[in-house]
């Protein structure tokens, strides 16, 4: 699944092509993806200009004067900017046309989403899918003090707390494993047992890992490519993720793999205490 760096790479890729541009048509090739498409989306957006391209967690937000188009890439989706006459391939589900070019959503597994939040419904942050999200990890509100304060009653493993998204948003499975390694924290440690000093290391690790992943175009996941069709290369720098049995890049101990909440976790028993 595309995580925050991949979604941010996508946002940065589409923004120069669609921001301040006018929608000239919308083509929907199915009734919906994970959820039904908004009714009459072509009529809703045709002739309207995209004012801003934002992101909240793993959701892309195309802001119009009368509302916001919410896009989620799901498990396998990606967006591409293409010439308007580009032939349609299997799993190309949505086109937003902007004159001579279009933004196309490709989603083989159809777990993505295209939803509409009208202006009269209030700020888009009030949308059901967004209202419970935690702070953005690359913004000023994300601090060690926040992590410490909001985990005093959390008995779950710290890895699961990071993935829950209600304290900090967008730290998915790959980057949680890598951040915990960088901070030297065992992913099985109960969140409430971690002190402020260790949360300082973790918060800094999360910021650095996510920033590095964005700079390197994200990770090349099975179905993810950037807007320009290129692959990211952050996976070349993984210290533990998807390296079970291989030597730790720091201490040479074998990287261990376990299951937490039905997700694979990778860590070093020597470096992460």
C-alpha cells in the first residue's frame, strides 16, 4: 500500500499540472472503487478550477471553490499525468481532463476511492475519513512531548500505536519499522513504557525517515509508480524492512521478522532494546 511518502510524492507530482487548471471533463469507467463515485461528478467539476492540491495523511485533497475532491490510492493505485489522447489500459478507472492533458487513476485492486466533500458540509477536515486522524509527522505539531503525553495509558506495542493513526498519521508499516530501528526501540515495547527521551529519538527518526523517503521518490512497492512513471528507490536503503534473516547493517545480527496485528514487523534484537 502506498504510504505517506508515496502519497506526498504523488501530490508534488500532480500539483504543477492541475493546480490553477480548469477541469474540462471527468470520465468514470465504473460505478465506484471502494465506495461509489460521487453522483454526476462530471457536471460537478466541469468548468471548475483546482485551487490547491493538498494532502492529509494518505488522502490527496483537490480543493475547488465549492468543495474538495478526496482521493485515496488504496492498496495498489497510482495517478499519472498523461496526454489527453493516451489509450486506456485495463484498470484505468478515472480521468480528470484538463484540456490537452489528463490525470488518470489506475487501480488494479480497486481499493482506492474518489469522494466529494461539499463546501456547505464544513471544512474538509470534518469528513468522516479525516476527522479522527492524528497530527502530520512533518509538521510542527508533531513532537516527542505529544507522543509521550498521548501514550501514558496505551498498553499496545509501540509499532501498533504508530500504525493506528490517531496520534500521528501516515507512519505506515515500512516507515514504522525503519523509524523504530533508527531510534533503537524494540517494536514490541508497550507505548506507555517509553520515556520522553526515547520519544525524542523516535520523533526525530520518523521525521528523518519520511523526509528521506520523499526525497528519494518513495519506495517502489509492487504496484506503485510516481506520476511520471518512475520508481522510487528508498527501498535500497532499508535497514530492516523486508530483510528477514539478512545481516543488520549496523551490528551484523540477523534481522528478525514477526507478526503484529497481522502485519509483518522487521527489527534487530541487538540494536533495538
